[in-house]
């Protein structure tokens, strides 16, 4: 199994007590910061930012130090961030809500990097009709974004999870399971998705391109740390969009960067570029801003929080979908204004767009 399959395997049973932890990040002015990342196409740019010296260049500009650390286990990296061991981490919007925010850690989405636009999907054998799934088993990583995508797929044809049987299956076992006669339907993400879709008789029947904006990839940071250290936000955002410009470019530098990140993620340049095509990348800060300020992004986040509440991902104390407040751009708020724990702050992306970093 390639390492980049870790990214979306949410361990929904992880209970976070970070808000009570003596190691939880404390708000203070400081000069050294730590960001964790895990292997996935949309987050590999942090490796390039680190190894190219771009992150150091931007940190030096603001007289600080930003350490970029790869963590092998995606969920563990978010847990470590929640416990204050990192100032920032990469995460999907659903996981940012259901792990640190649900654990009481006030968290800010500093960078909206992309959303899945085909990299997550459902594959069925012998049928391309979603309605034929009634009473069938669906194999997926339970309570992950694959589970969320299944719910959206079923809803698109007037069905719900009550009409099917979800079978929790490790991402490491999904490809082998689909090769057996017994397993007829799976939901997964790339590169596993392309593998199972290549099986004879397989049909790719629903994917994330049909729910644009719902599976967002973010760089999140501790809100108090950011508030006390705005130069941290400026340096991180500045480095990110410089890397984006290189990766997007049709230049020798861009090609070399994509090749190196492909190799680092267990594939090659062509493989990495193929994965990028399954995502809506926000190469420029203006692209990130246009999306996260849109009604589409608001509605997608509302859908994600409702799924999270319905599946018990907002914590034992969550008595309604509004238990956790989510601050969206433009002063829009979902949920409790007394318990805002997830914030989409466009301040620094706007600075980047305006050339003021």
C-alpha cells in the first residue's frame, strides 16, 4: 500500500482530551513554530516548501523559524496538533471539525488548498445504477470522508444509509477485498480508487466531482497562536503560494518539482500529475478566496457538519448540530456563537492576493 493512502482514513473513535491537556498550545508570542503534514497530493507541497528553502526564506523575512515535519500517520498528526505538539497541521475540513474543534481546540483554516474533484469515489461491479445498491453491502473506511461520500451518493437517488449495509474495511484491505467475488461495492480515494476502477466489470458510479467543495483540504493552525503571532500566518501563507506558482508552472522548475513530489509519494511525475487532476487546486490566493467566500462552500460545510453530528463525531456533549460554532468568511456563522471552534479566516490569503505579504 502506498503511503499516500493514509490521508483520508479518519479514526473516528479517537477521543481528544486536548482541551484539558497540560500540553495544549498556549497563546504566546514566540519565534519558532511547527507544522505537521502527511503524504497526499494536495499536501505534498509542504515537502517542497521545506526542502527548497522557500519556507525558510519566508520565515527569515519575518524573523521567525517554521519547522515542517512529516508524520506518517494522518490521524496521529491531527491528534498531536490537538495536544499542542504542533502549531499547525494538514487536514480535511471534516476532520478539522471532528477532531480538534470537537476536542475543544479553537482552530483556524489558514489555507484552503483544494477540494477533491474526482479523487474520491464509489465503484460497483456489474451495475452502474446506484439504486441497485438497496440491501447490498458497501465496503469502506467507516466514518471517513468515504462514508460521507456514500451518504451523498445515496441521497442523490433518494436513498439513505438505512437502505444499505456499511462494512468497515481498512484502506489497506480494500483493493484485495474488491478482487474477491464477495465484495461488490467499495468507496475509496486515489490511488486506490483508480486501482479498483480498473477491475474488469467495475463501474465508477459516483465521485467527488459530483459534490464539488465538500471534501476540502486545509492547512489549519491554532487560533490563539495565530492571533498572538500574525507573522507566523504571513510566512506560512507566503511560502505556500510561492510553491503553488512553481508547481502549476509549465517550466523545467515546475516539472522537476512535480517529479520529486511524485517520487516522494510513491509514484512518479505522471502519477502525481494524474492525482492533481482529480483535485480542484487553488493555485492562486484569489482562487482560494473566491471559493471559500462562495455560497457553494458554505452549503458544503453545512452538509459536512450535519453528517458529523448525525454520526456522533462532534463529541459526547454535542446535543445538536449547532453545538460547535463554525465561523465562515463575511461574518457568517454556523452553530453556536458561544462555542466557535473552527474558523475560516481569509485575512492572510487576502494579503497574499493583494501582494501585501
